[in-house]
C-alpha cells in the first residue's frame, strides 16, 4: 500500500508542477490516501478483506492521479519543470507497473519481478531467515579486491544467492584477469566448502584462506587431550 501512496504523491507533484515536497499543497487525493492507509495500519485486525478493500480504493485513486498527471503534463508543455519531466517519465513506467502489480495481487496472481521500492525499482526482496528480520530489500553485491585494496570485479545479484555458489565464478574471472600473478585469495566463512576449495586450489594453483564454518572454539577443543 505504501507504493500506491507513493504513486499518488508523485502524480500530485506533477499535477501541481511542484519541484520540491514543501512546494506541494496537500491535495484531496493525497489526504484520502493517507486516511485509507491510516485506517488499515491502525486496525488491530488486518484481515485480507480489509487489505483488499483498502488496496482497491488506493488503486482507484492512483489510476485517477496517473490520468490527471498525464493531462497536466501535456497541457503544461514547455512550462513543466525539468524535475517534473523526469518525474513523469518515471511515473509512466514505474507507477503504472505498481498499479498493475497491486491489481494482480488482489486477484491472487503471482507477480514476477515484483517492485518493492518506487525510487529503487531494481531492489528485490531478499529472504534472510534471521530472527526478527526475515527479509531485507535491495540487491546483493559481490566484490573482488586485489591485495592492495583495489576493486577488480563486481557482480550484482537480484536474489539472495548463497555466497559459496559464487566462488567458482569469482575465481575464474580473477584468474583470467591476473593470470600467473594470481597466487591466492581470502574470503569469509560463508564461502567455506572443503571439497570445492580443494578443487579450486588445484585448478588455479593457488592457496585459499577461508575459515571453517564450524565454531572455532569447538574445533580447537577437538585437538585437546
């Protein structure tokens, strides 16, 4: 619902040709959206029925705002600010996708490539499985660095891919880049896999320094008499 509310606000900036948030007057459309959201979030029983009803109302307002923003942008022509020209281009693409996404979810349809952020539409929901924080939003970035601290390669993932699943690809790329100068690598314990480490060390003729996943104290305790 917060995404639909954002679409309504962004459309309002265009309708009013307001460059900044403080320049915009609180319109009746934005007020209605705020009231609807407040009713839902303050409810002690957030039922699916209430969610669907609220979402449908917000969708209706958002669709109306998109239409009015389109007319306003056309009528203003040369008078519309550069800021709002960019806003409108984004609204036409991302705003409409958000409305379609909300409509699909009400119908129970699975939405692929779901948008979770209006301003960072590339962001994805990344399940983490942590207590109190089961999900994070964004993208997963893997960086490779040389021993003197320079970034030599990067990979951006739109899913919470396991670190170990990227190790082979990372080392292959690093080996292609540095050839004989590639003597070894270090990574955190998320990249530990004894069998894979052995295979990759032989393949690239390098030494890999990756700590064991098990508790270090427990491992040290095994060596005690």
